[in-house]
C-alpha cells in the first residue's frame, strides 16, 4: 500500500510540474506583446558596453543590441540598472524579461537562468596601476588584494570554482596561489581605487579586455598584464523555464547576426567584430 501511495504521489507531482511548465510556456513573449514593452536589465557603468553618456542616458554596445532586439520584436525598450548581484541571482519573477548585459554562463547562473544564445566573446584580463612595473602575472600578487565586481564570473575565478556552461567553452585554469578578493558593487569603484596606486586599496583588478582598453584609452593610468586569463563567452540571459521565449530570442539574435546589425554595433563601439 505504501508503495502504491508513493507511486500516486510521484504521478501527482509530475502532473503538477507539467501543468506549471505549460502555464509558464510563452508567458514572457505573451506579456511583451501584450504590453508592447521589453524590460531589459544591464549595468550602469561598464563602458563601452553600457554607461551613462553626456546626456545622462544609457548608451553603449549592450544598449544598442537591446534596442535592436526590441525593434525586431516591434516593442518599446525599458532598461533598468540594478546591482549585478540582483541580476545574476536569477528568479526575476515579473521584474525583467531579458539581460543583454555581458553575462558569462557559469554553473551557478545556469541553475537559475536560461542562456538561449551567444552574442559576443571577450577575454578576462588582469589590470594593474600603470606605475606598478613588478607584476607580470597573478602569481606575483600572492596575498594581495584583487578588485572585482561582486557576483561576477571574476569572483568565481579567483575562488577557483568558475565552470563555464557555454557549449565548447575552454575551462579556465588557476595558475595562482592565495589571493585576497576585494568585492565592489560596481567595476567603476574598483578602477577608482586602483587609480590611487598599487597597494593603496587594491593591487589589481580583473576586468573584460574591451572595458580595460576603454578605460586606458580614456586616460586611465592602468596597464594590462600578460596574456588573457580565460575567454569569456557572453550570452543573452532570460528567466528560467520559458522555452517559447528562449526560442524567440535565439531567433531574433540570429536575424541580427545574419543581417549585419550585430557586426555594425560591434564595429561602432569596439572597432572590430567580436560577435562571431
């Protein structure tokens, strides 16, 4: 009898889960079409991908890609810029529909978010103050403070637990000993502290190659150390479990790649095509 009850309970659970998944299927796309608004989320200070321009408006590579996606869907775009931790934590509920925000899929994020499509690739690099001539690699920073954005893949990397979930991704190696992780609410603050000089507040920052070049080109007194630490495949992120929405976003990004829109946006902001 107990076995029979157990089988019935399992069957009822399976039916409930199926009903829940069916009720959620396509809910995001239906809501976007009904309201005429795509609710996107990204970072406020991650140039040249997203930042506030001279008119105090969000601008950059990710912003333009989000605008292109909204245009393809025939809806308006509404962007918000919460803390990265809130974005990467998933379980967005009814807050946001999409994150075109330079997110690298890892094991933890894949448990709470879906990643329907890749849209650009860029390496992670080590950045130090330009006056610091001694550092040649992470090995030289044993026991030193490394600034990173809290909740970023860089934090997982320094914890030696980053597992990239992207197809065919080359998993990072960890050729360094014990480092002190200095988490920041945003990358801009980490760079500001690094600009004070080596050892003042942090000894280095781990960043995206493109954003590092952007800050250096704008007069930042920094230098990139050695070879990239690992490749960052960046994917569009959405709430978990909506297959219809996943398929539509994959289709839209595919169309933007095919018609040259993504390439043009990349060349505008990066100077080369990083979307292949």
